[in-house]
C-alpha cells in the first residue's frame, strides 16, 4: 500500500514537471549550454597561450653579448613576439594604454659592467688563494653600480603572468651570470675544461599518475564535466522549491497533509522524481563530453571503467541538492522568495565549493569554509574517481556526508512543516 502511494506521488511530480516547460528547459538545456560554453572558452584560452605569441616591446640599450642572449632566449621560448623600439617613454606609454602586454628595457653597459664586476670578484678570490691574477688591476677594488632591467606591464595584466615572466628573466640572467663566472675562473686558472657546458646536477622531472602502465593526463574536459554537472544537479533547487511553494499557494499541500498518506511519502515522491532528473542530467553531460566534444576539437571525456562510481556520486549529490531544495521550498512563502534565493545560494555554494575557483587558491579561512559546502564534497568525490582513480571505498566519507546532509535538510523541513501546521 505504501509503495502504491509512493508511486502515485511520483506520477504526480512527473505530471507537474510536464506542465512546466520553462522548468524543463532550465533543468536540461541550460546546463548543457553552460558546460559547452565554459569548456570551449577555457580550452581555447589554453590553446591560445600555447600557440599564439604575445607581442612584447624590447628595447636594447646594451647592444652587446648579454642583451643578445636575453633576446635569443625570449625568441626561442616561442611565447613572445619581440618588437624592437628605441624610446623607453613611448614603450611605457604604449604598455600603460593597453596596446601591449609588456615591455622589456635592457640598460646601457649591462654586459660591460657585469664583466668588470665578475672579473674583479674572481681576481679577488684567486688572489686570496695566493695565486697571481692575470690583471694588474686585481688589487684595485672596482665598484659597479647595480643594473636594473625595466619591465613594464599593462595594469590589467594577470599577476600570474607577471610572476612567470619575471621568474623566467631572472632564470635567464642567473644562467648567463653563471656562465660568465665559469669563464672568468677558466681564464684565470688556465684550465682547458669547458666549465660552462657542464650540466646541472639538480633538475626537475614531472611524473604523471599511471594506471595499467598508461600515463593519465588530466585535461580541461575532465575538470569541467564533473564540476558543471554538479552545478546543474544543485540547480534543481530552483524548480523544486518553486514547486513546493506552488503547492502551498494552490492548497495541494493541505490536501496532502489531511490525506491518509504520510507527509514524508510526499517528500519521498519528490526525492525519487528529482533524483531521476539528476541522473539524466549527468548522463547528458557525459554524453556531450564523449560524443559532442571531439567534434568541437575538444578532448573526449573518458569514463572507461568509472561509470558506476560516477553514477553513485551523482545519486548522493542529487540527494543533497534535493534536501536543500525541499528545505528552501518548505520555508519560503512565495516564488519571489524561493527562486532568487535558490539561484543565489547555489551560485554561492558553487563559489565556496571550488566550482568557480580552485579551493587551493582561496585564502586559508575560505579553504576551511569550503569544507562545509556539499558541492565541495561532491566535486572531490568526482575528482577522486576521474583524476585519482579512486573506487567507492575511497570516496565513502564524501558519500556519507552528502547523505547525512540530505537527511538533515529533510528532517528540518518535516519539523518546520509540522510546527507551522500544528493546531
């Protein structure tokens, strides 16, 4: 008998959704447009950074060995397109007006002063060992004024880009200076070994995760599909809460309370209905990632051997979203309250949970707040499966948290409903 009542409640929810074409569009079409748009933008930005050279003004006041080496390194990087200029003021104005991202100005006599400084220090060191330096001016202390390479950046330039450029130029100067020092010692000591060509003892090697001896390289699609699928799942808060408010205004909820069917069955009917919708949403997102993205010159979304745990996460994330929607629809008195608050709260939860900005980039306080967002739990579970190859056991904590969130939201809703309608 209870199952029959649950079935009737489920059919009622389906009929209500069929009458709401706008709600259906929001639930299914908008998330698909969102995921395609965001992924295309992010992937094209990534490709632009890889394949398009950034025009940079280059002013060479040194016109000697070091400035030529810096210029050669920048050109070899295949990132910058150097545009030679002679006037620093005009270059600065062009950058500050936004015509160019940056300008690099090499100071006068950079090579000459660096050579003098290195020779002076090397000769001083050689003399301290009791060896005769080549130059008679070894004992003469030479004071060289520090040289600054001027870097002008467009005020709108991303701080990460600035840091990357400055680190790259610092590394270039450091390597050039090291070679000069090696050469100076070689000349002073008269050794025939070419020290400057010696390889660095310490280097970096990127090691990617492996599965079955195959490298796993995360791409933009693997990050975007789970993130925006989760956002779409939680966005059902809007139509669900509106549905509940409509029932209150039309008297449907009163009939549900006075009927022999317990009110929690009414809530379970909504839960099963919207849970099916969540799974369909996720499957549509996955289908777009698998079948549509390759035709749009995007990487294919690979779910080989991961579909079952991904659907499990979707079910638990859907429960959390439904619980939140039920609470909001129970507390709100009008659609004007539920719709804007529902949409805004989902966006806030997404921002806090790491959908918009990765959690590790947030301040420490916000990183702690992110742990309280159910969207963060769901996102971590998706990433653990897709990017870290975890199984159901590895995401048990996130699944339990999502389920308890659903139970808590529904329990508060039922208590609130009972209190409001107590005689």
